[in-house]
């Protein structure tokens, strides 16, 4: 299954390592250092034209990617849960 992150961006749910709320996690020194290092390495993909609310950490055969999105972490979690619910229909 795939998760829509905003604009024209979707990621495979199996590639998602974590979904993080920017407001809560960006106060951490470790998170700030991670995001700064990710930006230097070219891992950051901004898929938001609005105020970003969360970031999604993904890893696949091409490497690590961090998507910055205007969609809240709660909404992304609900979307992922909805997809799980659909996958379990008829089982």
C-alpha cells in the first residue's frame, strides 16, 4: 500500500520508518541535528507549500529520505490505518 504525503508525493508504507510531529520533535537537540545532517546529505524532500507539520522518515533500496509535509502526523496515521483496514476486508 501507499501513503499520500501531499502534493504529488506518495511513499510505500513498507518504506516508512517513522512519522514525526515537527512541533513536538523539533525541540529536541538530537532531532535538530538529525534534520540538519539529513539536509546536508540531500535526504530532505519538501512536499509542502504551506507550514510544515510533520516529517516522514523513509528508507528503500535507493537510500534514506525525509519528507517534510503540511499534513499532520495524526492524519497520516489515520490514512495508514484506513489502508490497513481495507487490506483486511474479506480476510
